[in-house]
C-alpha cells in the first residue's frame, strides 16, 4: 500500500477514535453530558492563579471537535478543568467537525455572532490564519517574564509576527515515539532501545543496526520489517532543521529545501526504504504491528494508551525518535497543547485564567503526581520506565520543534488542498522513502524539484500578506 493510502487509513482511524471528529457543527448532546464524572484522583487548589474577577464574564466558548468537559466516553475531569472551575470559570462547548472546523470559525468571525473565545492550536493557525485576521495576539494576557511562563518563552518566540506573540505553549506531547515489544528484543538478542536512550546512545545508526539485525535474522519464509507508522518528518527534524524557516529580522518566511542536513536525513530514510526496513501501509495498533513482524510502531501516544494500551502479560517499551548522529541534540517534534485567542473574543479575564490553569496543570511540579496517577489508573500496564520516558521528551531539556511549512498556507498544509489524504508537506517529507503505485521510489532531489516552485510561490504570497498585516 502506498503512502497516500497509508495516510488515508490513518485519517480514517483517527476519525473513528474522535481525534478527527465527524458530523456538522452542533452543541454537545444531552446523552454525552448525562453521567457522573469520576472522582478517583483529587486535584489540589493553587494560590498562584487568581480567580476570575467578579465583574468579568466567566464562561468561555470553545469551538472544537472534542469537548474539554468530561464526556461519557472520557469521564475523567482533567486537572486543568478542575483548576479553572475552582477559579470561577466554565467552558461551553460548540462542536464542529474536522472537515468544517476552519470554515465554521471563519463564518463566526465574519458574522460577528457566537464568536468562540478559544480554538485549538493547529499547524495551519500560524502564520497563514493569523494573517487572515482570525486570531489576536496574547501579549495582553500572557507575561512571558512571569515564573509560570518563562520556560515557555523559547517556544513562544517561534510564533511571533510584527513583534507580537500569537501562541502560548501550555504543554507538549511527542508527535511520535517508537513503541516496541521488549520480549521480542530479548528473544532476538538485540540491544534494548531504552538502555541506549538512557545512556545517550540512541541515534539513527543504532536504530538502523537493530532493525537490520531483526530483519536479516528472519526465519525462512517469514517477512520482517523494522518500522511502521509516522516517523519521516520526525527523523528529518532531529537534525534541528525545517523545510521552511522564519527570518525574524526581515519578517519573512524562506524555503530551506536545499539544506544539507535535510538532504542527509532524506538519504537516510531513502536507504531504510530501499533496504526493506520500512513497512508501508496502515497498521492500526502497536499490537498489530508486532504481530505483523514489524519491530517498531511509530505514532503519537494515543496509539499505545487507553484502548490501545498493553494488556496483561505484554511487556512494551517506548523511546523517542533517535538522534541525528552528525549533531546529537535533544529535539522533540511536538504536538503542542495551545489555544488560539480568537479575534473578536472579549472574555479576556476568563481566557487568561484558562491559559494559566492549563499551563499550571501541565508544568507545575505540584501536579506531576496527580497527572501520573490519572494516567496510570487508565493505563495500568504501562511501566514507570515508559511513563518517565514519555515525560522526559517533553521536558525543558528538549527543543520543541515546529515546521512553518505546515502553517504557511492551505496549499502546503491542508490535506484537502492536495489530495484529501495528505498535505503537500507530508509529500515533501515522505515521497523519498515510499514507493508509488507503480512501485517506484523517488530520490530527495526528485521530490525537491517536483515541489520547490510551489513552496516558493506560496511563501512569496505569504510574505506579501505579512507586509500588509497590522495585527
């Protein structure tokens, strides 16, 4: 199965799991709200966050695909929501679909009616939707010199236009990690990836060596593979490089397709594919991946937690995407928890309080054990080793990296504008390490030449729009 079909399968499963919801925009149903939230883990209050002023509006409207409030399918009330409610706040949910979310947001802003206060940060938000006047700067409600926010400033500074911040990083999860079965590693006599990671030796070459040994030691008439899932962009970004850079001095976005480190990363992936280490096609879970004789499953944590979590008797491990041998750095391709402050929202005090509650819940040491208790209760077969790894890769020791290419324009970052299953940036990252429907594999040079003119033209239009944008 080729890469496009793989992405299609990924999207289909994510929709089924509610990550990319379906259906038209509507309020949350009575059935979803008709339950009692679990109370198994208590959340301590905090005096570091001020309550919403008495004369301020305390309810904020959230337009999104999934409710922030507890639901029948996800009854655990989050730490941040409990904190927000203790400060007088509440969240009203207006549901939209993955397909319609941006259209519904734009329609509300244009009509100046039922304007949401917050909208989940996504790649397309910055910079393309900012210059379309869909969001407002956050500097009036976030002080990046304050203790709560100071460690977020390095990341927040990646989202600045005309000297103003538009994204307040609230927390992070790794966009992908590598999940594997420790029993398979032991049975094959391979080095445990976790031990290599713990010793600072988890690199591209170490990963490739483990996969090669596993594949080459396959019994007769058995096909083995090294890795399946989402990892291509993550591997390239371990170089610290992105397809599109931002020249802050000139307020311009520029193509970085000719960067030599990106080329080395693409060559590395090209050879993994050429040598039969990559299993293409959609595999729906880590367990299915292991059963298909594939050693590593690369995916976000949703794919090996909850219903996808290890079962009794299973012995899994997780490690980050391995580091670039030529320049080892601690880098995480991040799925950032953040909410855009929608243009036209007037509930400044409540939005400020919500941002602070989420930030505190995800970063204050006071809530580390609370969050772990909640997680381990729902994932009883995760080990402390797995959990500590998951948390390490989103610590301040790591650079959180985001590629502006995804957010430069709809033509680059919206899958609907490309082929409906993947966006053009996915193709840039992935076509040199996949085979097409005819069974041919392109080189990075061929892929770059195929799409570079489009990237250049989209960046030119974006930069023209930025020059006109006042913020």
